[in-house]
């Protein structure tokens, strides 16, 4: 081949190669970072590369979409957004593994939440135990022809009367005595942080009303013959010589401060009813199926009997005694402690609600439990070492659960301790 032709061909081929190399696009730092994302490298490495690129990294909204479609995590998107807005990179003292910001799935800016606290003053909360009627069981059996749990019946009547008056919020606690017995085991340390807590916190009450039915049927001081009729006889059939029947119901009560156990008030509520015999048959009121029968003491039938009238008057007087002592009941902001029961996205569920005294707009400190201190013998938790990790604002309250928004340095977990912030 002619030497000139050979030289020309060689120069042409070199030119084509140079042209091909010049047309190949250069790989920029953003493309390299995208490659790291597609290869599923650790977030810490990707975020570190974004921060190291500094101002040379040009990020557009289209780039954010491209990275999200490639499977980039929220941490990477946040770091790219910071680069796009010109935000300063994280300080060098922060480990590369730390996220740029707290994930939005559980962290909320509490200052942006408008919370309207419940209108009006909080009503005093009274816990009412079932009324003890052990001293009058024989009279009850004689009246109704079987054993009837009048303690529950009178509690229902009393609760209804208080609800109608609307001055108190009533919490029924059938096991208050058991709770008090457990509390008395550690009376010298009722404020233990752990498995025990204040009685007021357990009941969610400001005061506790305890009652004992000491008279049900007749006043033994009066001269009487016979007793209340059963079966074919009449309810209220006191065979008084004068021909008049008199029913008497007396409830002895104690009103106790739920926090200090101090007795606020004591007394008796006495109800009486006197009338001629009316022939009301007790058989229509009692379930005779055996055992402790039930009587609807809120029913009109019972209320129209002589014993029903006396019971109602006694209940009314007991409610009046409670109303008269309203000012003596200390209404405090409960020192509430609870546990996180569930974390669902940005909603944090507390294992306490209105029954325990939690109200909408209450604030709680959230603590991570570092260590539990246990009694070496009983293994009971007697104290806890905790570390505050965030705060919670209650936005919704139900009877036994409260739901709120959280802001903190770490993600809240089930079992973390929440302590109400006192205003």
C-alpha cells in the first residue's frame, strides 16, 4: 500500500477514537452517589459521600425523584435536600452513622400542634367502694326470702344519684380494699417508682368513699313484733302494735383522701319510711334461683316499697354529706406515671387514660429505662435508673389509654416510662 495512503488511514482512525472519547459523558459525583444507592451500600456511607461533596454537588428536584425511584432511604433524601438548599453539612464530630435528622415517621414538632384543653374546671373524682352489708345479712334474708347483694344495689343507686347531680365524677372500685392492703405492706414508701405507686394514682381519684350498711329493715330500739313479710306476706310488714310499719336504712360512711389516706369526714346517712301496710309482694322483686339473688334497686317497683323509700332517703342523705364536704377534698394534679404501650407511626399510646387522671394537652417526659433496681429477696422493682429521651403531648384521651405526639432524640419504644410534667 502506498505509504501516503497508510499514513492517512492511521490519522483518520486516531481522529475517530478521539472523537468517541470526547463524546462519552463524564461521570459526576451525583451519578457516583446514585450508583452507591443502586448497589444498596450502607446509608452511613452514602450520607457521608453527600456531605463530603459539599458545594460541588448540584441537586435538583428531579434528582430527588430519581434517587427515590432508585430506592434511596429517607436519610439519603434528607441529606440531598440539605445539599440542594445549601444547608451546612453535619459537624465532623458527629459520627457518620448518625442520621441527618430524626425520621419523620415517629418524630413530631410539638410546637406546631394546637391543643385545646378541655373546657371548664375538672370535677373532683370520688372512688366509691361496694357497700359492706355483712352486719345485716340476716335481716336482708328475712326481708327478701333469700340472700341479696344489697351492697351492689345501693352502690348503683348512689352512683346514679351522683351522676344526676353532676358535681363529682365517680369511679367504682370493687377492689379498693385489696389495693389498700397491698399499699399498706409498703406504707413507709408509697411513692415507689416501679411496681407500686400512690393509691391516688391507682384509683385515679381525689377521694375514696367507703360505706357500711349498719341497719336495713327496722330500728331495733323500737318496740316491734314480727318482721318484714316474705312470700305471701307483704314487704314492709312490720307488725307494730300501732298498725304502722317503719322501715329504716342506715349507712355509716368514711370519706378518705386518696393521696394521704387522711379521713376527711365520717358519719351516718339515715333513711326512714313510715306507712300503713301496702301489700306489696316481695316475690316479684327477687330472683329465687339460689345463692345471692339480685334486686333492681333502681326500679320503680322497689322504689315504691317501704324499704325502697327508706333506702332512697338514705342514699340521698349520703349524697348530701358528700356534697357538703366537697370543699375539703383536695383536687390535685396527679403525679402520673405510665408506660408506652404501642408505637404506631407518629402516634404514641400510653397505658393510662381518663380513669388514671390523664387529660388532653397533658405533657409527659419520656424516659428510657436504663436499669431496674430490685429487692434482693422479693425481686420486686423498688427503683429505676432512667434517662430522658423526649417529650410527649397528649392529643386524645380514652378511659384506659391516651394517644399523643412525641419529639425526642431517639425513637420511643414499648415499655419506656412516661412521667407527667407538672404545670
